[in-house]
């Protein structure tokens, strides 16, 4: 299913929590990549800092700038969230602020590489946590490469006001870079205004809504046992269905004669997964 990117306008509406919940319930092989320029939180939070040694996109960036070894080093930097199946893998985000400067110039390189993972053996979907839009260097390359972009928002007026501006900014950038329409959707988190009102006010469809479930959100943020029957996990598990339907409709539309085609990008061939992650 290629790349699905999640981001928010500002603040903490639950992008990482939503992305992690979706990753833990995804039915296809998946890589969850933390590409938030402000840093990743899953290693220290959900995984409780239990890993030995540094791991993640920061290490990949340093190695790529030094040796150009992304294709070979990628799989060694992943964490198996469902060991030993290697079906739900995590690429941790930056934890050392000193590495942030190494990652920023490589957003396009990473986006191209992620785009090739769906054609690998075995194929992987890629779910990208892009963090919030209001940072000095947002990962625009990820949004432009994504087949589906989910703008995460809470359903109260202050959040919706900020999200409205983010919708226009993302739509403008995708249009300027000739990304075909139909990529962007809203993912609403928690209680508040009805989804129909939000969609009408922001002039963008709501693809799904994740319920207010503070107990599960705390586990995903701080660690513990994830219970599949909890409301948040059930809703996250259902998210793949409308995302896949949107992607199928978009691909069918692009296949019509005369349909606008996106700019071609060079994608890296995805290597096979080595024996250990």
C-alpha cells in the first residue's frame, strides 16, 4: 500500500499514539517510521528504553552522509514490535538533538527509499509519523511521496482552527508539486464536534475517528500491556479499511485515460529482510 503519512498542525493531538496503535493492529507487513523533526518518543515511551545501543533514523542519517550505506544499513536499525515475526517493524526517530541536522537534508532520500519498500521481497507498507507541521524543517518530502496523508486533529475549536490553516498549507504544497488530488484526509481524535461538521467546516473528508481512551493512550505513550479489545485499539484496527479503500479509488482514478500523473521519482530497490532485526 506504499506510504501513509500522519501529521498534525501543532501541539499534541496524538499523532504518535495514533500511528503506533495503527501499526500494532495493521494486517499487512509494516514499517512504522518516526520522522518527527522534533524527535521520536516510542523508544523511551512505549518500549521503556529497553534497547541496547542507539537505533533509528538518526544513525541511518549519519551513516548515509558518511558512507552512503542506507540500502544495507536500514534493516539493522529496525525494532521488531511483534518479535520474532518481523511483520511490524519500527524505525525509531531522532533522540539526540545533535542528529537532527543530519536527518533534515536526507528527507527526500528517505522518502524515495520508503517508496520502494512496497515492491521489496517481502513487501512492506510504510506508516510515517511526521510530527507537527509547525517546526523549522517539516519532512515535506514524506508528504509528497505518500499515497495517503492523514492530518490528525482533535475535535475542539482551538484545534480545528489550527488544522484549517494546516489543511490549506498541505494542499497548496501538494498542488505545487503536482501530487494528484485526493491524497489528504482528516483523522479525528477524541470527543467534540461531530465528524460531519468537522468535514464541512474544513472542507476535507474525515476518514475515521479514534475514540477518547486515556488508559490505552497512556500505555502507548509510557509502556505496558496493550489490550486489543480496548476502544482505541479496535478503532485503530479498523483504520486500514478506509485507508485501503481510498488508495484503491485514487489508483483507479489515476489509471483513467488522460488522468494527471504525479512527477516521477527515483525509488530505491528494497532489499530482502536479513535474518535478524
